[in-house]
C-alpha cells in the first residue's frame, strides 16, 4: 500500500516552469539540475509538457544532448519568434548537436508523444543563467 501512495504522490504534477509556457505532466522520478552553464532533466517515466527558460550572457550556440530508452519526445525552442522544432528523439536513440540562437532569452519546450521511459536531456550555453 505504501508503494502505491508514493507512486501516486509522484504522478499528476501540474507546475509552472516559465512565464510563457505552462508545465503539465505526469512523471515518476523526474529530476532537474542546473548551474551557470547547463540545465539537465532526467526521468524514469514522463508524459506531458515541461518548459525551461534560459537566459544567456553571450550569443553562443545552444548545445544539447539527449537519450531515451522508450517513447518519443519532441523538443522545441522559442526565442521570441514562436515555437520551432529543435529535435525529436525516439526510444533507443541518442542525440548530440548544437544550434545557433541569437536571443538573450530562450524557452525550451519538451513534449512527449506518449509515455517515455529512462530519459536524459541536457542543454548548455557557454555562459548561461537560469531564471
């Protein structure tokens, strides 16, 4: 019975991640860590939408990497011109790349197509501050 209560407590979260996009997701063991240069999200199970607001000090490229065991995740960015696709990752894939963004504030929007398992997403600027 305790196990079911713990899982129920971890699921059904509705949070606000940034000013422009509202988080709405269900997750088990979702962690987010960030410092001056990166934002990392890891999860065991995740379904829904999570947003990140990043502010960069200079105009360097956004570097990102991701891995996923199962499911499909679409990742978008919004630098003030509307939501654009950054990348899509499917179960069993790994992604590592970079993208030049010339805005001081960037929203990263992570949306699942279905329930995803064992995911890792990292977004990095050389000089990054997080709201």
